[in-house]
């Protein structure tokens, strides 16, 4: 339709005096879609850029410290075409400001556009993304591994849905509208030009009937454990919060009903609510076994493995009280594993200093596949940890891929 | 009367025109008549545009053409981004593209559907002055006046390549080429094939040898390293450096000698040709907008405007030429400069009359000359006077946080800085170095930054070099300066290494 096809219908002879010189027309552009199509391509590229950089983006400060609802401005560097340009940051060289640069059009031809008043010198366009969109990208391939169809009777809800119409039913469930319409139809067919409502027969009656709608859901619980001892520094804290932030979002979006129990520990362990879990400060020594014991107690009390998929997770810097406690932990973990689908252990060591006395080393002896350790040395490892914990695990016993 | 309506709406548009456009048809007829008048007035003043076709378009098309630069231009995500930007700015009521004009013969001017009649009249007058500029300014002489068709052909070929080689590959190649999209020369007589280029280069080298004092480049010492200790005498070099002198047209060089398939070479040349087409427009923005604003005022004055139209015109004109605190408004500055030139040549001082032989009343004549011969750089250099800098209150500023701080420069410095900022589209001057086509005899590419005291952005340069690597196929080097020392950046795809020299 276009413009180009029109071009050769505009005929001019060379502009001699008296020759045609101007003309005017108007077309129908309503089917023209080129701009939006290319814009869509640009949006795609934004998404690709984000996806390619997820490991950096998800551990970005701005996201973790936001209230989770806002739109987050993600620093995407890849979306301008780079080019040779001057360094206007101005460390050295001629330190002038943007000056009178009215020519910042780059390579593209100016369409003779004009901006009224103040030219917006700042690039108003920033790649914005809601946390939900980011979460969607992140969780695309995530799942609770080895989720088994465990349901318990007492948590079943019985609801009723009115989803059918029948000619027979109970009076209180009479569908008056349909009944009237049916009657009018019959009267019209019987020859009335303007049918009215009269002479109701049994046949006209319409009732709503209900069917019981039993919704079963699969039970799952996460036991989130967090080391809040004094040895957990800024970096360790940050990693833990980042991980659990995304874990929680993941669970809440993908699974309707997942319990989460929050445990913190230093030399002693206790259960806290979600808010305290994320806010708690650090102090004291570290006895990891206290946490594992508490977890085990909770599991025994509330989460029978026949009815529950249990996923304990623990984040720590691995710097435990001593060898004695390390051995105790190994014992406890073995017991926990018997009652869980997967145990995720994240050891945070900034810069990956090798030390033989960390918990990770003690856990080397555990051969159960359900024990899933991850070493985190850098912010971007959070993404890897998430991936490792929340992927399908065909190697696990009796694995059934259920989301 | 010289306006004849030769064109009727084409068939399909006629059909769809019926229910929706019947009201507009009446308005369009009135507008066309007014444009005819405006044409006559413009001609009366001596303006000499190509025949111009005006098209009324919805806003979305307006900013689409604005984003793409030309109707029918090839698809690329950068256009999509620009489209989105313009659309958003428009949708938020932040600004409006009033006029869009294409440099072709016949020329095209676009009017936004929704403009009032008065607005369209002003735009039409403005557009005709632009077309006069396109036709008569020397820098536009070689531009392709059938560029809309040409752009369409380019877009078709690109679509075909997408079909043959996949969208992703075509997009990457376009990306690589666009990255250095401003590094070409407006040389319409360049050797067409790689072999022709080589032959011509050899000829140049032979000629230069006969003149021993050829201009030395700052990097000659690099190439003389082999000759250390030998006597300095004109020798027959076994392998002449290629190219034999610095080559500013990097796009062409890459298209010819990069490790590319034929269709990729074509893509690079497409980018180059379209760049060449737009280059004069970018080099004359201040002049052109100034010229068009100067004339739309004078043309509109000749029309019989009603009172309310006059008010509307005054408002519109003042918003178009409103000065800005953060950038140079070409409409404003250009127009003031032309008016200043006219005044000065209408009324030369006795000294000017004697020294230059100027006569009174030649203001109009002078500005017509200026519009023919100058580009923004020479325009500003020659005609931005001390008086203008003061009257217009031009200044250089620096951003400090949220504040704009005016820097202390005299008028000449300000003028020179403006000229500098226009050099090479505001980008650093970078050439293929002498011998840069086969650097280190390893087929590496060597680029050199023509240093003028300003450092380049190194982070961006690294990314840019990576794109150039994709076109060249072998490592790419750039010599520049950093913190007062010569450095060489070497890129082999993913990594860039910077060494001091």
C-alpha cells in the first residue's frame, strides 16, 4: 500500500512555468504496521539482553531492596548500538559540558523532527521491567524438583460449582430467565407474532444443577534456614536475602499452596516469621546442628513424608563451631534427607578461600543425591544456585516430573 | 496561476476515502489551494524549490517516517527504538513533529492529520524553503533525488537476504555496519571494486614516491622500525603499505576487504550509501532550519490571515524558535544568523564598503548566496559574530549534578567550540592508518584516531572494535591517546587489550 506504490502515480513534468508544481493527497494508513513491528523487535532484543544477563540483574541491589512491586530500572547496556564517541565524562582532556551539541543524531538521517522548547537532552528511554516480568523470565524453567503427588484428605476443599442447566431440578435453583425465554420461544413457534409469557409447561422449566468440585493440591513445604551468626558479613547476608527473595517469589507464583517455615540460627535455632527472617541482624557464634535439629523436629511433628514434599534449604558461610558439631550435622542431615525430596545447602564464601574445616567439606561424605550443595563466591552465583536447586532432577529416586 | 491539480487519489484510496474522508475532502481542497498560493509567494521571493507533493498523514506515520528517516526504509530494531521514543514523546504531549520533508525530486512534505489549517500553511511554507535549500545548496549536489525508490530497493534486497540467510545474520551484519555508520566519505567516484581500489592505491603510492616530502603521519615511526640502523634513502619498498595513505572511508574499506560474503558486502554498502545521502542534511541542519524559519515568517506575512490565524501563527512560530538552555536550537540560531547577515549586507559600514566593495541593499542577494555555498561549519565560522553570540547569549555549560554551570569562555572560543562539535558529526575522526590494511603483515586492521585533544570513550570503543572485528575477520587495532600517552587497543572479538606504546 504503500507509499512507494503511490510514488509513481504522482506524475510531474519538469517544472516549467505553468507546469504542475504542488499537490496534496491523503491515504489510508490504517493497515500500516512497520513501526510497531520494528518496535516489537526492539522489545524482543531488550528481553533477550535481560535474559542473557539474568545472573547479574537478579542480584542487583535495586531489586532486592525494592518493595517487590515497583518497576525496576534495569541497567541494560547492550541496547544502544555502540560507536566511536568522545568521552564526555571529562576526566582529562577538554572538560566541556554537552555544549551546543544540537547534532546528536548519530548515523540516522534526521526526519526533520523538532522538539518544542527544551530539548530533552537526557535519553528519556530506560529499559524498565517489572519484577514480575523479570521473575517470569527467571522462572521459565524452574520447578520444585521431584515433586510427588502427595495429597492429604483433611486439606481437601469441597466446593460446588453451578455449571449445568437441566430440565429437572429443585425449585430454589430455578433459572427464571432461561425459563421465560424458553416459554416465549415456544409461544412464538406456536404462531404468536409478539409472544408473551403465559401458559408455562413443565417442559419450559430450567434449573441450575451443581456438581461437587473437589480440588486436590499437592502438599509441599520449604524449610528455609539461615545462619545469622556474627561471621555472616555483608556479602553473606546479601546473598542469603537475594536467594530467598527469589525463591519465595518463585514459589508464590508457580505453586498455589506451599508452606514455608523460617528458621534462623546462631548457636541456637528458632523459628521466626517471614518479616523477622529477612530483617534479622547478626551476632553470636555458630552451631549449625541447632538449626538442623529444629528442622528435624518440625518435620517430625508437622510434615509426614507420606503426605508432604519437603524441601529444606540452608545458607551459611560454613564456619561452624568445630569438628564435633560438623559431624553432628552430617548425622542430622542424613536423617533429614530420609524425610525430604531435596536438601539444598548453599555455602557462601566470598572469594572462595579454601578452608578445610568448613561444613562443605564435612558434607563430602554424604552420598545421597538428594543432598545438593552449592558454593557461592560471587553475586552471580545466586542465579546458578537457583538453577541448581530448582531444576528437574531425573537422578532422584522415584522422580516424577510434576510442577 | 501555476498550480494545476494533476493528481487524483488512486483507486483504492478513493474507495476508502468515501465514508471517512468526505469532510476532509473539503478541507483538503482548501488546503491545496492555500499551498498553491504559498508556492506562488515563495517563487515571488526568488525561492526555487523542486515540485513538491504534500501528504496528510496520521501522527503514527509521521513519527515513523521521522524515526526511519525515509519512507520505505529497511527494518531494523534501532528504527523500532527510535519509533518508540518518538511515539512516547508524542503521546505524552511533550512535543510534536510539525514538519517532515524528504530531499527528492519531486520532493515530499508531510502534514500531520489533526493540524489546523493555519498550522499546515506554516508547515507548507517552511517545507518549500527546505526544498529550495536541498535543491540549491552545493553540498546536496550529488545526493540521489530518487532516494525513496532507492531505499525501497535496499529494503527489498535486505528482505531477500533475510529469506536466504536468516533474519539473525542479516540483523547482525546490519548492526556491525551501523556501528561505524558515520565513517564514510561523500565520494561518489570511488573505485567500485576491490581490485580497482588496489590499483588506484598503487598508483597513488607511485606518485607519492616521486615526491619525497609527502606529509608525514604521526605514526610513521611504527613503520620505520624495520629500517633502524639503515641509511635513510629512498628505497624501493618490496611491499607498499596498503593503503598508501590514511583512509577515512572505513565502511567502504571494510566492504571491499573485510572477510565477508557478497551479500554482506552489499549490506555494508547499503548502509554507506544511505549514510551518504543523509550526510549533507546533518551537516547543514542549522542553516537549513534557519533558512526555512526565516522564510516561513516572510511568506506567512504575505497571506491574508484572519486575526485569530495571526495569533495562532505567532504562537506556533515562537514555540518553534524558542531558545533552549541545554542545546542549540537550529531554528532559532539559524534564523537569527540569516537575519543578521541580511542586515549587515543591506547596510554595510563605510569601511566595509570601501574594503570589500559592498553596496547597500544587497542583503537578500547575500543570503541566497550563503544558502548556496556554506555548510554549518563554515556558516558558523564565518558568520557567527561577537554581536550575535552576545545577543543570543550563547554559552558553554557543564553539568554539575542537577545544575548547569556556565563556563567562562570568550565569544571566539564559544564559536570555535561550536564548530568543533560539528566536525565529523560530532564523532572522533578515525581513519584506516597508512598500511593499516595489512598491519604487522598478519592481515590485521589498524585504525588511527586523529587526535585533537579529546579522549574517546573507551568502553564504547571496545564494543565498537568488536563489531569491526566481525566485519574484518581478523584482529583489529586502534591507536589513540589516553592520559597523554599513546596507546593501542587490540580486539579479537570478545576481548580488547590496551597497551601503551
